[in-house]
C-alpha cells in the first residue's frame, strides 16, 4: 500500500498551511507538504522524548553524524561531521549565506523559474541585486547563460537549487563540475540548496562531491524528503573558511526535536524514503496519464527529481491558469509567477498525495474548462 493513503477528511483536520490557507472546498496541491503519515521511527523517537520529558538542549553533533552516515550510504560521499553546522532551515541558511558571504551592493545569481525564497534571500531586504540565468526551455541549467551572467554582473554568490524546484531537474555531475569551473573562473561562491536531494536517490550528486575543491557550501535538511517542516533543523556543509563567516548564533535556531526527528529519519527512515520515492514516481506517471485522459491539450513528461510537477498550461488559452483553476475548478496549485515573472502560464503541482486526489484534481481542472 502506498504511503500516500491518508483519507481526505483526516487531511482536512490538519492545521498546516496546505490544509488551512484556502476555503474548505478547495483541493490544495500547492505548498510542498506531503499527504503522508510521519515515518514510524521518527514518530516513536519523538513520542519517547515527550514521554520522558526529554525537552532540553541538543547533544551535538547527532544531526551532523546522521547526515554523514546517510550521505555515505546514499551517494558514497564521505562527509566529515565537523564540516557541518546547524541552522534552523535551508531558507534561513540561504539568507544567512547572503548576509555572511556578500556585501551590500553585491550581486547574487539565481536560475528562474526557482523556488520563491531564492529571490527574497538573494535580495537581502533590498541590499543586494538579484541577477538571473534562466533555466533552458526543457528545464536544465543553461551553462552559457550562467557564464554570461557571471561575466557581465560579477556576482559574489550563486544560489543553486539542486535538484531544481520547480522543474525537477537533477543536475548531472558534469553540469555541476562545469558550474564549479565557471564559479572559480569568475570568483563566485556557490551555495547549493539540496533540500530535495534524498528523494532523488542515486541520481543526485552533491555539489561538493562533484567539485570537492570548489568555494562552495551545501544547505541540506531531512525536512522535505520526510515531511518534517514543523520540526526545524538543517545543516550548512562545507569548508571552515566559509562557515566561519557566519554568525555562530545561527546554530542555536535549530530545535532539539528537529534534530531528533531529522537524525532519526536519516538513520532509521530509509525504508520510508524508499517507499515514498516509489510512490512519487508512480504518481508522476499517473498524473501524466490522467492529463492525457482528461486534458489531452496538456503534457507532463515526468521529472527526475522532487515531487513537484511544473506544468505548462499555455495550450488552454487561459489568461491566468492558476487563478482560473482556483476560482473555477476549486483546486489550488502554486502560481508560475511566484517562481519567475514570465511564467504566468505555468502552475506547480504537488504530487506527494494519493492517486485519488490526483484524479480529483485533474477532473476539476477539466471541468473548469467546460
């Protein structure tokens, strides 16, 4: 049985953004939350902590050691736990990286369409300039555009999304090495947000595995792959000369329960992750089939990474597909313009859910056009 087997009435009792932000008759498939129950080892560890009143400060470096073990298991990548520091979450890590590694007036490079906090973190409250090297039309890194942006704007920092959200591209080792070579040539620090990496399995290559000598950091967390956003904890991984430029206080922002949950997920939740990966691959194929059945104008080639589908709705001739599907179809996706100003014809669809909900969503989309 798939892990995405939570009944709709149970999901609607959840108090999270996904299930409470919009009207009760709207089917939510926008924010990146999974419609799954927590992995049993994680649940058991948290319940034991509460039962034993184990609610103090974390003993370090449990999370760092768990990530090193997982990285070696998943990717054959040897990470020294001493080269990782705690932070509350990867978005905080991006913001702190921009503040620590750049100066006011510097440029920060991103690849739109990209997860909205990349725009916000890169801007640093209006003190930095965000410059762009858009993804290619087929959703891959455009190395020529990256080099042009580096040559023209001389960014101090490059915020890389790996795997990419929303296109789902899993960057190859060759692509990452090419990025590292460009960054070295133009004196750019790379900060690679790899929050979706565990679900990508062996297809993913950590940036510092591809380019171990690069001037780079990795931001990572178990939160996305095990649906643990409520339990704040993440890691900044890389050389001390870059990590030491951060405020030491940012490590205090990771919660003890977050560290417990994430470390347990990385060490004991691997079977849950495997099941989730299989179910997501099945859901991508199923979503493509359902579109073919009910909305043949649209096509979705299943992406390699993430559980998010980046869907081009331009064949439908709608002025704003995302708003139309919400207002008329009563199904909510993320609007493309949240990821890039010119992506108004796109929606991002969360497929970490049951196939029953996917079917209902596509039927609502089709029904909204009649």
